[in-house]
C-alpha cells in the first residue's frame, strides 16, 4: 500500500487531499502544527497524524523519520502548507514578508530537501508542490503572496531537471479561486490607518472583487482530485491548473501581450 505525506493537512486543500488519498486506499501521513486539535482525520482508516512545522527543520526530519518507521516507506510528498498575505506593500514590515517566505517558500524547500534522499535511494518518488494561478499571473494587492508562488514555480521547474534522472517526479498544482480559509481564517491582510487616504478607494474596489471570487469558488475537493491525478498518472507533466480563473487566465496569458493582459486584469477589478 503506497504512502503519501501531506503538509498543512488540518484544513482546506490539505485536509481534502488526505481524505481522498485515504478513500483510494493509500496510507496517509497527515501533518500539521498541532495534530491534537484534529478530530476528523484521526478517525479515518490508514491515516496517522504527525506534528510538523515547515518553518522548523528539526520538526520536518522528526516527522519524516516517524512516517518511514510507521509505514515502512514513502511514495509521494504533497507540499501544501502555506497561507496568504495581501494588502498594501508600503504597509508591510520585514517580519511580515519574512514569515510569508519562510512558510510558503523556505518551508516547501525544507520538506522537499528532506524527502529527496529517501526517494533517491529507492529510485522513485513524486513531489507535488501546491502553487497557485498566482504563481504565473498576478492580481492587485497580492505582491508578497505572488512573490512566494512565483518562487515555488521557478524552484520546482528547475528542480525537475536534476531529479528526473533519479526517478523522482516534480509536479506543480496551480489552483484558481478555491473556497478555503485562504479568504478568511488563514488570511493576513496588511494596511495602516495613515495610508487609507492614499489607498483606501483602491483597496475597497479590489477587496470587493476578491471576496466575490472566494464566495463563488469551488471547494477544495476539486484540487484534491487534481493532486491525486498528478501523483498517480505516471506522467512527466509538470503543471496542473485547476478551477477558475486558472483555466481561463493561464491560456490567455500565453496568447496576449503584457499590455493587453494588464488591461484585462484592471478591467476585472474596475481599477
């Protein structure tokens, strides 16, 4: 029975992926910072919970060692842990920027680096990176979040070349708008009162469109299905877009100039 390790499995896409892999008969190592708070996944067959903080290399190594001990192997890593910072860049502190990169980029890199020796020794393995449509196109007020997801895209695209000869596949999942805590609990919005005269009306327009997109979005189950397909299709395909607007904007971006695409984005936000 194959085993998958999923980071950030306490909610949203990670939790949906854990449920789906378990339903398909996989062993699931569902990792999160505080597994003692999780009650649903712990009841599923072949699912075990592990504490893992992607900002802590010691935590990552301990979780991986426990997974290999308990399940006897590992076939797939799903790097899902992450969150979104949005808002006015002028208001963002070094600490805010560093936390965003430490989780979304360095955390993903730490987990990736930790599993490579195991995958290399067994001659196979698949690393699934949860990026975003925002890893190849951009929207207003998400400059820091986009910076992390573009970094994930570039890192993963380059990494595939050195890992492919070792039998290790790298896959990038690019969700569009998904109904998760991204728009609510896990969101970190940055603004300062003294900047409202300069940015207030702009923020109000963008915020309205962003929240509408989140309200109309599909559930995380759609992304979970794409993750499972990427992990099991046996192909060397790198990117897997899923859900609106990824399925519209990514093809459009390839066809039109920077200026045209910029006008499309501005028009959609009314800015």
